C-alpha cells in the first residue's frame, strides 16, 4: 500500500506537468506549422516530445505527426531542415531540384521565414488569452474590496499612516477596485513613492508610501516584489463575485496576458540590469511541482498556470539568442538589412553559442529547483 500511495502521489505531479507542458508545446509548434503551411512550405514532421517514437501517422500532405517518449518539448521539421531546430542543411538544399527547393523552408524569402518563426511565440500568447478567457467566462472573478483590516508593525504602511478600516480608492490617481489591483501596483513598485487616496471616517485623505523590497515564495519559486504591509482578512462582506460575458472575458484575458508579459519582461530586463536574481528562475522540476500543487486546487488553477507558462515560453523564445526563435529573427533582420544572409559559418558559430547559453540556463534553473526542493525537504524534516 505505501508503494501504491507513493505512485499515486507521484502521478498527481507528473500527469498535470505532462498535460500543461504538452499543451504549451503543441500550440507553439502548431503556430510554426500553420503559418509554414500557409506560406507553401512542406512540413516533413511534427513531433510532440523527443526521443523514441511512441506512435505516429502520416497525413495526406506527407507530414509525419509523432508523439515521442520524452515530453519535454517538440519541434516542426520543415523540408530542407537539417534538424528540428530549423538549421540549414546546405548540401541537401543544393542538391534539391527547383520544385523541391520552392517548398523548402530556406527556399522562402526572408519575410516568409520570419513570419513562420514568429508564429510560434505568437501562438503561445494566443493560447494564454484563450485560457484566461475561458477561466473568466466560466468562473467569473471573486473580488476582494481594498479595505485595510490591519497594518504590519514596522512596515511601509505603518510609516505612511495607514489604519485599520481604511478603504483604498486610488493609487497615483488610478482608481482601485480590488485588493488584488492594489497589490499588483505595489508589487511592481520598489524604488519610488506612491500616493494613496483612502476613505477614512467619511473623508478622503492622501497617504504617501514607498513599498519595501522583499522576496516571497510562489508556486514557481521565489520572486522579489514591493511590499506595503497592509492586511486583508477577507471578511465575507468585503467580497463580491463578478460574472462576465464572452466578449468581456476576452477583454479581461488580453489585459491579464499583457500584465504577465510586462511582469516577465521586467524580470528579464532586471536580470541584465542586476536588480533581479537568477535564483528566481525555475526549470522542469519547479514546473512539475507547481503543476502538482495547482492540480490539488482544481482545473482552473492548472489552466491559469498553463497560461502564465505559455506567456513565459513565448517571451523566452523571442530573446535574440541563436537557436531560439528570437535568434532566427535576429539573423533574418540582418539578412533583410544587408540584402543577403550571413555566412553559413557565422550562423553555425552563433547556433553553438546559443546552444551553450540555453544549456547553461537549463542547468541553472534545474539547480535552483533542486536547491529549493532540498530546503523544503529539510524544513519538513
């Protein structure tokens, strides 16, 4: 029985992880596939996963759709590609008859190739919008009004003069209708003062506070945020439920997607400026752990995590690192400006650098995951 219990517990993490990752990878690669087909490129293979093939079929266009044993990614192999990373095979391309070259990836003009490459990350953003739309449409939103039920001792809120019973009306002139909206502004503010308009005893007053930086633990690891120090106990009278139609749900989904894009972009920029730490990065182990924890909450939580991860994958792939989609776009931009592609040896060298960087990022993220998991096990012990 202990063995069965352990297998069951492991499955609660593995199954949601594989499902979330497969959904994200499928949409990303399908973006490449669909635009490639629209541009007249022959697709030799569409693979979900790597390694040994579990099962496959060939469609009427000659594309081999395959599911592989290692569900940690996927690829679309266009005609003329040397591999799933869409690297050129110069010898194979040179030996192609004109009619074959015309339907190869590298036989297309630079604008078509760029469109095919950018379609993958765009598909990730579209997936996030679709998932958020479904969540808002089915579940609506539970909104906690921005009442202050308590003030943490020694916090920025206490220094600013916040008191229990205050109702936050606006921040820097922007109306605030929920505690979550207030938190989002505070968390992204670390180095400058915010002006809060609050209702107190029937009057409106203004308070100024500078959020203090703190590392907090999330399902995807530790993140650095601004903290004000006000508390909400979530009393029933302070909650309201809002339901939305399909169009309004879609609008909220676009807004939510943009918020995640902006937060992720700020983090990536912070890595280069030194204001963010690489210790906040999570890898496969962290994603699996987060997927399992969200599965315990419910399907909506899993889909919400999938939406956030899909956005992260889209942004990551747009970074100008050779081997990633952004690296291809960087080379295509140079080609469009110069009027001819970079020398093949230069591109191959760039891909090697990109492979090293990507491998280094994966090792670092996995190291962070293992270190975080070890700390949790020691804490539980």
